[in-house]
């Protein structure tokens, strides 16, 4: 299941689901409530469509905010000098965005801020020996990995109006290492 929600907004919002490529699916239930200040909360859940970009758009007045989630096929590797984990997201505002790579949903790997064509990257200390680079396509290139690095890698890109999340599992073949 995937859930989309927005809180404390006005005027009354509308929530729509879509996918790329287009897929005929059940849009799920949409629940709207108000708080004591008269602001709206909206939430909806639906079945995640694998191999598709699942897109939720919340519209309130003239404001649209979009979030997308995509599960990529697992990356399988054994002894290798370099592993690339893709971050495929829809086209977005290239002038200003924040990119965050995480491991197993809770361990930060790096943050990359791009403001008015000026990049700034911060790699967490525990990942400095493993991060080779972030490519122009925002993909993460890693090396010197061990079995401890097997898990889920998430790429989150945010702009003022959009948030895109891509999840990719990194699995190892029989030797248990990517690079010795």
C-alpha cells in the first residue's frame, strides 16, 4: 500500500492518483477532515503499482503539490569495482532542488542541494569511503561495499511543488561482497 496525505491546508483540497505509464487502477478511498482552526486534512491509500511511478497530486485553490513513489528493480551484484543505483524521477525544476540518499530508510548517506545552478554536496562521514560520486542523472555510484551494505537505498528529490521518492534494493550474489 502507498499513502498520500496533506495537513493544515485551505481551501478544501482535492486529491488525485495517477501513474506513469498510465495504468487503470482503483483510486482508493479519500478522506477529508477539518481541524479546530478550519484547516483541511486529506489522506488516501491505494495499492502500490510495481514497475510504475505512482503519483499523488493534492490541489488546494491554485496550488498543486505532487508526490511520486517508484520501486525500482533490485540491483544484484557480486565482486565489482562500482555499483550504480539509479534515481529515475519525472522532469522537475532543475534550478532549485534537494536530493537525499538514505540507506534502509533511516541512515543518511548524503544530501545534495542545487540552488540557482550552484551545487552543494554533503556526504555523511560513515559513507565517505563508499560514495564514488553522484552522477548528473542523480544516480548514486558506490564502491568498496560489503554484505553490510545490502538493503534498500532511497533517493528523495524535493522542490517547492514536488517530491519524488525512488526505492531500490541492493542484493548480493553468493560471494557476499561487491568489492573487496
